[in-house]
C-alpha cells in the first residue's frame, strides 16, 4: 500500500471515537487466561519454536497482559479516579521498534499504546521468534474492535528507508533497547518526531536513615517492587541507603524482607518465596565501589551517604530516570535537590497512596 493510502487509512481510524481501555483489558485478559490454561500449546510448533522455550515465552508474555497487571498499570498511570468519563488525549499513531531480549515485548508495547487509545504500528525484533505477532493476531481474533488499531511490519532493521517511511506516518516512535539502538533510530527519524525511549535507564529508591525506620514507607516500597516486578521504566531496580554502616543496611534489608514476606503470605508460592527472599537478602557480596550490598526482590541494596550522592550517581555508566525518595519531610527538599543534580529525571515517593513514582514539587 502506498504512503498516501496508509495516511488515509490511519486518519480514518483517528476519526473514530476513543478506544476504551476497558475493551483492551478484557481482550488481553481473555488471551492471557487461555494461554495460561494451555489452550495455545498446539501453536508453538507452528511458530517454529522449541517446545519448552516457546511455551515459557508465551507464559511470560501472557502474565504481562493479564487483567491484574494492566488494570494496575492504568491505575498507576491515570490515577485512582481513572474512568471512561475522564478525558484522554492519545498522541495518535505510535511506531513501536522493539528489542529482542524479551519475547513478546513488542506485543506488550502495543498493548500499552492501545490502553492510551493510540493506533499502533509494530516493527518487531527478529529475535522475538514471532511471539509478538502471534499474540497480537490472537488478540484481534478475540476482539475484532482492536483490528484497526494494530499493524505489524516484519522489516529487518537494515531496511531503514522503509522504517523511516513508517516513522513519517507516526506521531511518536517508541524505542526499546540500549544507547546503540536509540542512536540508530535517531539517525532516520526526523527531528519533528517525538522519541519515547525505553531500556537502558535506571530507576531506584534512595532511603535516608529516618526513612529506614519508617515501616509504612518500607511497606510501600515492598508493594511497589512486588507489583511492578522491575517491568516498568519507573520500577525500582536498585536501593541506595544514606549510610556507611553495613549494620544499618542489614537492619533495613531485614525490614524490607519482612514486608515482602507479608505480601506473599497466603499465596501458593508463599513459603518458597519467603525462603528465597531470606537466602537472597543476606548473602553478602562485593559491590560497586567496594561497598557491601544485599539483594531483596531482585534489587541490590548499596550504601551511599548523601555527601557522595552526586559524585557517585553521575559517575554511573547508565542514565538515571526515577528516584523514589524515602525520608523525613524535613529532608525531602535537600535530598530531592541532590538527586536531581545527580541526574535523576524526577523524584517521587514509592508506594503508599502514591504507588507510581510521581514528580515532587512544580
């Protein structure tokens, strides 16, 4: 189809009433449940995948689009009062260029676009093994209303001219990957196009000594880690403590483990998860800059006194994104200033009434 006809087709979709995110969540949850029940096992061989790896890929992707996960994402992104009556203004058309490190990542990226009401063009990674295309085709079969909002283009990355044409029809390009991938996309995307980057960035929690004593805020951090599973760009991936004393770090790690154990109480894997958390948390390792760390829920815990905060974080070989700050109200202004000076894009409060990291101040 020629570019002019594609533009006309996309405009016809954009003229439609706003896509309901509840419609998206219902369809995704139906697909997630069917995959979880094994209904799609017969398709794995058709996709040319090794049976065991292919099934694992599908199950991981299915969990990512379950109702629980997506509804939580909408609540975090749009707020607790989000409803169909609330006015939303999608960007319009998104081109998704996905990475291949997680099977089904392209499909998840498109689902995010659907939740916001956007039309989505996907160039899946060649390493995706067809999982994203399979999931999206099944999704459209379950809910035909989504068909006009999803288009898949199986183009190799070297065909930059064609990808550039797709980008010219989009209002923004969503890029998954490291710095190299982002530089590559910038080389053929015009300066008028918004680039939404996901990937090689670090979101983290910074906890003062006063914050280490606050059980409610520690529980909020534990809930955040459990809910997001490090899947979101604002997910806590590391925890830095405003202390030089490993004894204080150990006490904090034990408190965090205790809160995470409470989260898993009553679930089928509760005992196994709790044991794993204990073993993981108190295995001392050598860490960056010679400091001692623990690891809880997949998050390394490092000591980082505030007098070293700017120098240490600015020296990290990765871009900083969101800093979840746990401290007393009296410390918040000083520590927020230091975190922003260190390179954090925004400073927010993890957990509690503010489950998503939201900017503090103007």
